[in-house]
């Protein structure tokens, strides 16, 4: 239940204020060059405190590989990566010990397990996404050798939508904004909310290019279904769309079908997936993030004895989780595609003959 | 890859024009009364040809249980259900033998497997959802004993939105419409599209009531993530929202957080799920369906030799797949909740003591 | 829990006296020629009543494929096979309704589930192995295209050991005996026990030839471990050995190690498996079957109210289950090897390049 | 593929000469007191160098918990345990870099993956069993609260069999011998082989007491089948027996059946398992270990270019792996029983009512 994937598998562990967090990546084919600098750079993209748009909390997120590689290459054995937690200010959380923070998992973890590590959300903290990014980085390395690339960026912040998508610009933008025209407006919305001790939501667009036809397993491990699971499972995500998604529900069939030509599909309303299987076009996914529940306004809540209480947050928190969500969405898409790539092997007898009869 | 669920598992088989289709439901606790009439009634709700809003194709969908019950009760062994296909008009599909129908899985199945059963979409046909409904019916029987109920209906057709949700009305509506005020307008949109040889999309709202706190497994089998997977995996679904979903991305944190009171949550923006775990409130999911790709207008496509061709559909098809999608959404939600109910057992040492030390 | 395998998966259903039993085989690569006559011939090898050494019970075991093939080839979708049960004499079991038969699963099923289908053992009946044989036959068809062959036979009956192994002879022997010199002695032991209303045990030797180096997944899906699971899971099996097995425990390392030469291993003490991975030599497994628990002598037991009772069996039963166990062992080994063959794909980056970059 | 179990899951990582090895234990119910001293004491029982009967290699095997506990109790989140490797003498392995050691996994890993960490066997080293013992210790803590206890010891060394089983004596014996009468004879056999630069095999008997009726999942996750998988998966294990095992194959049914009385089974030939489900009696398993393949005699082998070579071992190795195998067998049995205990929950509707309707 802490494992994602069937053949390329990520298992994560760790709490936000425990000793360490990390992951085991199992199923990586042997002979993949493991570029540790790249893995670290991915973590650096996710780590907080890079700008005033993010929490001021500093996390070093130095990742260390403890197993599964030899002389710079994967060996086919589990790759274990660990990030030791620095000095976390646990006392920031003393006042939430007996309280449930509105919008957080405190309430449900406590009732499910009868016990919870209340420090910074424990296991339910978005800090766990560092382990996803580390695992996703390995997936990206594998996909890169097959010429599959994943890009992402924010196409909406606080209701302000991008009109144009520039993934190159997003890379250099503090908020991974896709549209330079509205980026400063989006930025102001975040800062304005922050000043009011409030938070805003946002939408991440993630695209995979170069995906071959045939990835995705009908009928209960479809590419679109698993992408939906992957994205919806990221903290604060409340909606997922594939291709034209929600807007396709108000189109006519004649508008929404992608005509097929000898050179490929004329349009890509489908987001590159038909019948749960990739069709060779770009895979297009939108993930909708709610505003950070951690706001600095007084809120109504109850304590563990179910008595009405007022809750006032301390600590440092992101005013817009969608920003760092961008890197996490890429990681999740990479994990899904790496898994689907391996699962697809052996779907035709021809594959077996290629591998075993040469 | 044809199995859904981890402990309450549905495995389906069958093609739309093969001899039969059906499913094995594994993991059903022993001692559940298996009400066969109820299972059949669920299939009757899904079966086509009930009104002019649906395909005129007749499918009897008589379900038969071949194993797993004894004297009317589940025995803990796999419950196998089969629906034999009647005389399907396979010749309707002769003209698609060498062609790929735009918007369908023909193209991707052919390329993934190098072979496809082209008759009626074969395995990728929405006909397979009959097996989901049969499995979902067993899940509902189990949930009913725990006072969990699932309801659904269409909250949008061709862009026409319901303003009010009346699940009782939906039960008697030909299109499972949630709002009697807009139902006839929605109906007209469907008939109008049908006359133009076109199709429309729609949105299904599915709600579970009576779900206890604690269902859902962090971090990679979260209730919201698996509901997203379940819904997105239904044919033609392109978007999934939990609770306020997409609209929460344009709210402020102070608007979106559900305050907690001793009597429960004041609002339910979250859709009954926090940190991937049910919080005791209604579980609320919206599933967005694209317009049926099967339209009766000429379309551009290619044949299996990648030559440009014109495609004109024959046969009988639903002008709005979302209608029958309603019953399927309920089935998928039931399967998810049944699985999560079983998975949740043993999460506390207290559970073990209750079962083993009595 | 009724599914075997991770990528080439067998899911079975059905009770001995229910309407039908059968299986779904999922994960079969597309494009495999499905030889239905071969599948039926495998079932015929397993079916009872072929000689006086077996139960006189007649079971036709006619298998029918309901899905997953098209024009004689696998399509990559689930292959469903069903065997309808003929007129079973359920009344033979009226006297066991309230009793637990010694050596049978009656006692444990009743206590685990609180309910049991007592007719002929219900789900726990060895009749379920027909479904394994059907699934194993598909696995054999796949392995055959890779030049992997599986043979088996009885190397011991009632303590009478074969001195020489002749797999060709076994094919024509009524008891699948491996050694023609002791076969009649073994046969007499069975008939003698039968006359005394008793039963005997036996040992099946199963060998796979042509297995490539590299099958088996360390560390928790090792080839030897999964073969042990596969064999021990067959009804009445109480011991499993790989290669020299038990006798290797009384050898010295210098005797037991298989020296390696440029032409291969000098000996095969290991049974073709090192570190859980096939080494290119024959895979050698011995499965030890207890004597049939169904004997016609009066035995002490209790009823469902835990009162002491005398039990006297009616009906028709095999005096030596190991005989028909031979075909089942082959099927299980075929299922394991088919699964391992698919799982092994993608273990090297080189595999991916072969499949995706051509 | 590096994960064992379905609900109580052990995932291990690490190589013998890498930075660290360890495991994630997932699925532990919340609220279990985690006795770290007990976990360490289990590792101490396994660690090498405790006597002249074992390798002189020193491994500290200090285990550290990095996640999943809070204030001494399990929280329901993954428990990660790590053992950092001390200074391993990697240069001992320089001479095996290009060679395959007879009886080892070198040959198969190299061919499967095209790359191997040759230092001390890398991932295939028995050192990995430390992670199993750590995971098994958590399983034992859980089972202890349900009054289930597991004991083990050597019932055979180099062909010298124990006549009597004294599990108390085994605890204090240097070789975990079960019979004090033959222990010194067994000890001498080990020392004699060691002097001759050879090694010996042995047999471990493992017993679980207090197991409730009902553990084990028919038909493909049977208790006996999974115990067989668990034991056969331990390095060097070549044979597994349940209950009377192999000897039952030469008994008559009338001798082998366990009569049932109101006070329980009169005998326990079955080893406490009927139809794959525990029957309330002691679970009895024998695991047969081959002699350590690491011997100090010159052996024939090939190098990675398949040229004939002479191989002479350096380093320090156990003359009898079965000794330390005893603790590992206990760990594996504990993992299986913990998993089966959790899986069994929800098998009856009655279970659900107890948990959800109170």
C-alpha cells in the first residue's frame, strides 16, 4: 500500500519529521547509467524555499543511493535512496498535537489508525513527494534512453489561466508558469493571498512526448486510468483530465473525434490515449490542485476529544502547493510510463521471439 | 491486467461478439446473502434499448452464477458470473475489418497486439461494462449490510447542467437525469444530435452515503486515487473530480477548507476524503464522458496498410454513452468501497484482537 | 487468492459439484496459435476413470473456450475456459454433510468460512486441478514455441522407487510410471491397497528441458521458491525437492557443487537453478504426495457440533492421487515457466532497445 | 520482486558489500509496541562469528529504525530498518571478478542481468537474510500479542539426525541443535569438514504453536504452499516438507490420516495444515539446506569469456549454512503467519460486522 507500479515499482517510507525518508525503486532494468547529479537536480527543483512564492522552510533534500548500483550502472537489484531529515522544528507542531487541522489528513489518520505522528503531518506531509521525485528521476533516465521526454508547468493559478503554453519558459519561471504573459499576474495572486494569510489553488499541465504506440494495459491498468490514479494521489490534487478532458463532455462526437491520416492523428483531443492505450501522440494530463489547506487564519475545528476549538497555524507553509506540484506530476507520469513500458514487453509473441530466439 | 481490486477483486473476460462475457468476483466474505434478482436488476438498468435515447441494439444480458455460492449464500470461494452473447450481427462490422474507427481503440489494439477482434470493438467494447455491473452488484450487496448506499445520475448533458440534484427522480428518468427542470432539454439535445448523426457528452455524479471514517490506504492506494482510476477506466471517461474538484483550484484556502465541528464537517468541499482516507462525509465523484465516438457521419481514417480512407459507420450506437455510464459509475464505486472496506481490516491491532481473541 | 502468477496469470473458479468449473488465463501474448485439440488432450490425460488404478468416477471434462481467441490465435485478452459439470451424484455426500472427513479440508473450510459446500469437497476438491491443466496447456503452447518442453512421471509409489527414468515409457504407462521394471510392482501395491479399502502415496518427478539461462526473479520470486509454492499447492502434496533436494543435505560441498566447464555444468545436483535463477540445465523437481485421504475404512471424526462420530466413506475415489498428480505437476511447472519467461523481459536495458528501438 | 507478502509485506534492499542493506515492513497494524531490543536480539542470533562453527567474519548488524514508529508504537506507516555495512574486505573478491564460483549465483546473475556486483555475491549473498530477520522480528512481535510462538532448531547435520527435539536446548546450543545427545557429534562433523576445507548440509525444523484455525488462503495462497515458497527461497534451501512430508508418501491412507476427536486431532501427520488452511495444531516445516558452496578446495569453473579456469576461494565462510538458517526459517515463518493473519480478516461477513458495526 506504499508501493506504486507493477513492474517498475516505487516503495516509499518516511515521515516529515522522522529521521529520514526515501524510497526503493525496484524493477529497473540492469545496465542503465544512473546519473546521480540528475537525480539531485530533480530534487532541487522540488525543494522548498527557492523563492518568496514558496514556504521559507529550508530542506536540503540531499539524496544518497545505498544499493542497487555498481560502478555507475543499475544492476537489476533494488535501488534504495534516502534523504535524511535535518533539524525540523517539531515544536512548531506542539499546538496541533490534540487538534485536527481543517483540510488536512490529521482527522482521518487519527481515526483510521488510532495513533498519528502529528509533527508536520507525519506520513501525510507533502514532504513525502521528495521520494516520488527521486524515483521519478530514475524513471526519467530510463525513458530518456527511449527518447521519451516529460515536461510540465502551471497553466492556471488562482483562476488565472495561461493562454499559451511555453514549456521552455516554465523551466526558468519561479512558479513554473507556462505563459509569460500572465505569469506576473499569477505571481501577484499568490503574494496577495499570502499577505492575507490565505492560499490559492492551481493547475499543472504535464505532457509526455515520444511515447510509442501501445503503452497501457486493458482493461484494468489502462494508461489513462493509472495516470488519473497517479495524479489524484498527489497531495491536494482534486481533479484530473486526459486530453480535452472535461471540455470534451460538452462537445459533439463530430468535433471531438480525432481524424486519422497516413501521417498520424489530425488533432489530439484524446490526449494521446485511445481505449487506455497510447496512440503515439503526446500524452496530455491536467492536474487540479486545491489551495494549500495550511492557512494562517483562525479556523474552527475539534480536538481529539471532539470538543470545539479554534485553530491557528504556526510554522511555514507554501501559499500555493501547485507550484512544487509541477515537478511531482512529472515524476508520477515518468513512473507510470516506465511501468507501462516494461509491462508492454511480451504482449506479442514476436517480442518473445526477439528476446529468446536470438 | 484484467483484474480490479486487491482484496475484493473483479476479473472480467469476454468480447462483444464472442461467445460470452462475464467475471469472477474473488474475495467476497463468506455468509453474504446473494440476491440474484438484485444482480439481474442492476444489469437491466445498464442494458441498452430501453428508450429512444439509447442504441436500438437489444442485449438480454441474462446473468448466471456458475460458482461460489451454496444455498443462496457466498462461501468465500470465487463467484463466477457469465452472460452469453445472443446473436450479434457480426456482419455489421465487415466494413471496419481493415479500417480504424476514429475515436476508438481499434488503432491502439491493433498496434499493441498485432491482431484484433474487430467485431464491435471486441474486448474494448463498452459491452464489457456489463461484467463490471455484475461485480458491482455483489459489492453493493456487501456494502448494504454495512449501511453504505451508492446513488448516481447525470448532472450535465451536452453542456446543459443540472442546477439541483434529485437522486430519486434520476431513478425514474430515462436518462438518469438529476434535475427534472432541465431533463427534457437534455433529452432534446440527445435526440437532436442523433438526428444529425452526431453524439453528445455528459457528466455523471456518483455519491456514496454512510461510508465510515477510515477507508483508503495511504499512500499509494488512496481512496481518491483509486476512485479516479476506477472512473477514468470506464470507456469514454476523460475527466474525474473529487468533491469540488476542478472548481476548488480557483478557490482560496479559507473558502475551500471544511471547518470541523463536534457534529462533523460544516461543509463538504473535500468530497468526503482527506489525505486519501474517507472522513465520514458523503463521497462525491464526478465523471466526465466524451461524446460517443460512433457517429454516422463520414470521417477520415486509414486502413491497416496506413492508406487514407473514408469511414462511414453502420450498426446501432448510443448517442450519449454517459446515460448508461451512470450505472457503471455506481458499480465501480461499489467495487472500490468494498475493496477498501476489506483492506481496512487489520489496520489497528485492536481489529486483530476483536477477531482473534474472542 | 484464486490467481496464480504475476504476468501469465491463471484464475480458477468452480466447485466439484457446482454447475461448472474453469479458469481465466490472462497475460497470454497475442499471436499464439491456440491448439484446442491439444488442450483437450491434456485434460484427457488428467481425467479419472481411465483404468482400474483410478477412481471409477466418470468425468467428461470437455473444455470450451469462451473468450480471448480470434480465428485460432490469442488476441492478448483474457482466455476463458469452462468445463460444465455433468450429473454428479451429490447424494453420495449426504452422509458427510455434518461430518468432517479425516485428512480433508472440510474441517478447515468450515471453520474459516463458517459455511462450506460439502458436496465432494466443493472448492477444495482435486477436481479443480482440471482448471490448472487447462491453463497449463496454454502455457505449454507458449513454451513450445520457445523450445521448452516439460515431462513427468512417477518415480515412487507406496515406497517402491524407480531406479531408472524413462519419460517415453511413462507416457504409455497406466500410472505414468518412470521405470518399467518396477511399474507392475507399483501397480500391484495400488490394487492391493484398494482391495484393503486403503490408499497409497507416491512421488512425481517433473523436468523442464530447454529452459534458457535467466528465468527467476530474485529475491522473492525465485524460480525454485515459486516451483515449491506451485507444487506444494497441489492437493495432497506434502514435500518438494529441487535437484538433489533432500539428499544434498547429507552431502559435502565438494560433492554437491556442480563444476562449470566451457560446455556447461559437469553435473546437475542443483536441479538447474542457482540463486533462484535458471542456469540453462534441466529444471528438476520432485513432488511428494500423501496417500489419498479418502479411504473406505471406518475412521474417528467429529460432526459440526464437535461430537465424536464414526465416519465411513461412500462414493468413488482414487487409491493413489499421485498418478493423476503427474499431469497436474506438469501444468504447474508450465505456468511457472511461462510467467517467469514474461517477467524476465525487460531485465536488461538491451531488451528494451530490442523491442522499442527497432 | 523484492517484496514478500501481500498485506504484511517485507521489501528488502542491499548488497553484501554495498553501503547498507535493510528493509521496509509495510502493513504492520497501528498500535503495536515496537521492541527495538528484541529486534536487535534476533539479529544477534543470526549474525556470524559467534563460534568456531561459523565464519570468522565479523558483522555488527546494528539495526536502526528510520520510519514508521512514533513514541515506541507502530503508526500503520511503513517501518524502514537499515543496517549499515562496516568495512567489508572487498579485495577478497578481486580474484572472483572474472570467475563464476561453482554452486553460487554468480553465473546466473551475470547472464540474467549482463552485469553483477561480484563482491561477496552482491545481492545474492546470504547477508541479505539479515533484512529478513529484522522483518521477521516485527512479525513475531505482532504474533506474540496473539499468543503465537515460533521455535526452531537443527534436526540433522551432515546426515546425523536428531532423535529427540528439545527446542529449549536448541536456544543455548552453538549450532541450534535440537538433540543434545547428537549435538557434539554434529559439531565434530562440521569441524572435521572445515579442516578438510569442505562444508556440510543440514536440516532445520521450524514449528509454530498457538496458530488459530483458518489461516491460509485457498487456492493459490495456501499456507503450506507459501511456507514452501518462503523456505525454498532462503539461500541454499533445496527441499521443504510439511508435517510428515516425504515420509507420508510411503504411508497408507489409514496410517497417514489424522483422526479427529472432540479434543482435537489425535495425531499431527499433516503438520497442522489441511487444504492449505491451518487446523489449529502445530505448524511443522522442515527445510533442507545444501552444504555451503563456498569451500576452500580447488574447483573447475569458467570465466566470463567461458574459458576453463581453476577457482580457489579466499575469504571467510560458514562451513554449515544451516546453522544460521535456523533463525532465518523462523523469520520467514513469522512473516508468512503475520501475512495470513491479516489476510484472513474479512473472510466472514461476521468479521465485518464486528469491526464496522460496533
